[in-house]
C-alpha cells in the first residue's frame, strides 16, 4: 500500500485572491471590507419591515384562524389583539401564525387597536392595515387598501363601503352612516370629507402611527382618528371595499346604541373644536323661536284678550336657553382662539 507525499520542493498552496471587475472592466481585487459592507447592507434591507396587519378580536374563535391565514398572504406579519375573549380566540390565532396580544378583560376596540399600533411601532413597520376579526372584511383587499400608503400618497386610507356597489350595506346602516359622516366631517373643519367614517378597514403610514396621540374609547376610534389627523395635515383618502354581514358573531353591540354613542362623542368633539357652530347656531335658532313665540302671545293678548300661558312659558324658556347657548358659544370660541394663538406663538418661538 502506497501513500502520497507532498514534494519538498512544492510550495504550499495559497488562497486565490478575490477578484472582480473595476469601472474600466479590468480585473481588480475586491476588499474584504467591501464584501462585509455589502453583506451588512443586504441584511439591513431584509430587516426592513413593510406591512403589518392589526386585527382586534373578541370571541372570534370560529373565524379568526381563517382571517389570520388569509391576511398573512398579503402582510409581512399579523398581530391579533385578543380583547378578553372567553373562547379560544388567542390560541387559534397563535396557531394560525399571528403575533398575539391578549387582554384578560375586555377593554373595548380603541384600547385593543392602540395596543396593536404600539406593537407595530415597536417592531419598526412602515405601514399598518387594520381590519376586523369577525370576517366582515376581505383580506384579499389588503393590497388595495394599503397601496396609497405604501406609495407615499396618503397617511390614512379608509376602506369605504359606499364608494361603489360592491358592498351590500343594509338600509338602516346607510341612514345612520349619513348622520355620522356629516358630524365627523364637521369635526375636521373642512380638512377632509369621508363617505365611511366608521369603517374598520383602513391603512396607516408610519407618520400616522407616530401621531396617534389622542385618547379614545370603544368604537369611537374610527371617527376620533379622522378628527385628530385633519388639523395635523396628514394626507387622507378612501378606496372602495366590499363587506359581508353574514358572519357567525355579528352585532357584538346594538347598532342603535353604538350609533348614538359615536354620535355623542363626535358632537362633543365638534363642540370643543367649533363652539360657535355647535352652541351659537342652535342658540340663535332657539332665541329666534322664543322671540317669535312672545310676539305671538302679546299680539294675541291685545287682539283678543286671551293669554296663552303654556306658549308663553315655552317661548320664554326657549329665549333664555337660546341666549345662554349663544353666550356660551361666544365665550368658548374666544377661549379656542386664545389657545390657538398661544400654541402658534409657542411654535414660532
């Protein structure tokens, strides 16, 4: 049996230098540092996180797994916020591949969404899509909703059920939405007009995520978000979406009480931002009604000798209430103007 030995005269084999082509097309050595820099850059590019879906869920064990699996086809990651569910919502969402935040007690949609947004900021995502966990929204429409944000054309994109005929929305919901849209648009002071202020299918840019500096409660978050972003000059737009109401766990909250709750919140917000409109105009109308009623009472008394006590009392009460509202509106408007002037002066300094 023979063995092969290296000849003493053979020099040891060294590694070939790493070469490439320079700007003139000639072969030139590549620096190790250059390769390392390129590798680090590639790793950084792979680490950029673009789109995350945030889904609030409350007792959605029957459908949350399907929603998560579909959303994962279009988002880099899915965050499910289990808002105190009594079923297996959290476990099923986790099995479907979602990053799950679980609350022991139900805190409402606004609290759940804010927790999901905070996690998205922490993970460094550039855009967020929020959609409901009950199956009403179609995850296949995530790219369409997120497109204006990803293209840098908008900071908030609202998926509207009323922009075309794809969404089969019941008549009572359409009627209620018209009222809520009107008051929401008033609260933006002309900065943005929405056709679907209560849509839970929307996308936010990184800039919008950094400006979620408002408090909200329950289902008011959709309107509060619009009213908060408008004076900050964040770009907002809408895209059409479809919706289905034939889901296993619908009407978690009575639509009528839900609507009145949101309306009360919007009216309060409008009164805070535009007191002269919210208090002054109703006060002026009541004052005119009261003056008209008193003129009618005294004219009838001098003509026929009859004095209508009930009409007199109602007219007098309307007159007093109207004057109080007008006065309150003027005072509050002055305070708002002073506050804005002080804020502007502080910003200039």
